[in-house]
């Protein structure tokens, strides 16, 4: 199920509960995209909170269009990735759960990085760190995905709008028109209710601030190969003002060696069934690219590609 029941604390009116079926499995990054990963691909760190030696802070201050450029550039360099749809994001966040958070009904900044001065599901105030924290600092959900609640908001592919009036929806792609793009997960600066699995946010696609980040997905086809659907024109207007057409072609990519094979076809018609059909995939965690510079040049791009590609692939998990 997508959305929240009317009895859930902190619920907003745009969270109408409905059944969703996802017909195509997908790989999802275990963590939010880090500053090191961003710099190795894009060449400059836009973040307000700059990571220090040994940290892995999420990149922030990135617009929807900038994130699409990151995905496009990775795809052109041989690593096909995209922003998740809103349905994919919530399905991965829940990991089979039906409660406000994947662990239960309450949050006060103890199990995720949010503003614990504004708890949800409890009257007891908790922790407010006041900045983004290292990715993976808090426990992951049942499918091994970190920071799905809090830390930084995560951009989704979809335009923001009311959910479909149909009770059962297959592979939803968001509103057909609109100015805003969906963001999910809440942030370090928001109260706990904004970090619920069903909580929806939105921003104009040119917006960027120190609460906005993202993570990526890669689709898989029925044979279990990774693939990403890409527009024929490679969606060159991704930076901003023009709308991006829906994908029309698929590029298959071989599965990563050393990772468990998974069945990623998923249906969220009922949460218990979804938990049975979705199987978590795990990968050995390795260090991300060791680039510490804030800028790179085009001549450095290919040499950095191998390191960052391996780093990002090692953070891919099913959701």
C-alpha cells in the first residue's frame, strides 16, 4: 500500500492510501549520493556542509535538474542510473512495513537524523543534531537501505500532484502536469512527521538548499539484467526549464559480479505479500572514490570514472 491510513499521526491530506503494483524491479543505492561521488562525476562540490577527511556526508544544495545531469553523465560514462519514481521510493522505504516508519510508529531523532524537538508518535522530545550526518550512521531498513528517513530530502522523478483516484494503480509516474517535483524522506532540519514513509514534499525543480539531496536507482529487466530506460535525445534539457520526455529505450547492463542475484519484481497491493516477493540484495561495502579535491577537469574524468563507478555500484541495493 502507498500512502497512509487516516489514523496515522502527522498525516497530511495528500497521502490518500491506495494499492500500487510495480511490474519492474530496480536496484537502489544503499545510501544517499555522497559529496565524494558527486565531485568525482560533476567536478565541483555544491554542498553547504562540506565533508572533512574520513566523512561521507550526503551531497546537498542540488536541484532536480542538477541531479538529472548527474544521472545522465553517469549513464554516458557507462553507469546507467536514474532518480526513483515516488512509488519506487516509498516501496523501498517501507521494505514491507506498514507503519509510519519502517521500525514502528514513533520518531524523536533517535533512529534517524531529524529535528527531535518535534517528535511524532510520542510526546517525548529527542535529539536534534542540526546538520546532515555521515551516510549510514543510523540502522538500515529490512532491505539494507540507509537514511530513508531524515538526513536530507531526496528528489524523485515525478511531478507533484494528487494521487490517482483509482484504488489500484500500476507503475505510477506522478502527475501529468505541474510545476513542482516530489521530494521524499524529510531532513535533518524537519520535524519527525515530515520523515514518515508516506510523507510527501515538493519543490520547484530549480530549487536547491542545504536540505535537498538524492539517491539513484537502476532498473532490471525480467532476466535479471540491470537496465535503464533513456530518452533517445538523452534528455539534454535536464538542467531545467523544459520538460523531460518519458524514456523510450532500454540499455541492458550485466549484473555486478560478487553480488547476490535477486528477484526484484514487486507488488505493493498488500504489504505482507510485498515483503514475501521482494528479496533484499546485498553487496560488499567498499570505499568510495578517494578523490579529496573539490574540483576536477575533463582530462581527469575518465581516470576517476573507474573508481567512482565501482564506488557507486558497491552501494546499490534492491528496494
